[in-house]
């Protein structure tokens, strides 16, 4: 039920994830998109990178 609800959300905050410790082999936008898409959790239309983001 939760996954169904979450899957229907469409705002940018509903579709945003924060990744930390990305391995060097996935630090290219296309490689990272391909990897995330291969996980079967949904298609990634865009990746925005903020390397200096501090929590």
C-alpha cells in the first residue's frame, strides 16, 4: 500500500533522493542513471549534482 501511494507522487520533493559515497565508477551522470534505472525502482529522467552540498 505504501509503495503504491509513493509511486503516485509527482512533485520534485517526492522524486528526490540524496546519494552519498558514490563510487568513482558511477560519478558520471549517464553511468549513475543507467545503474539506478537497472535497479527497477523507476526511470530517472534527470540527475542534479551538488558536490558541495552540506547537510
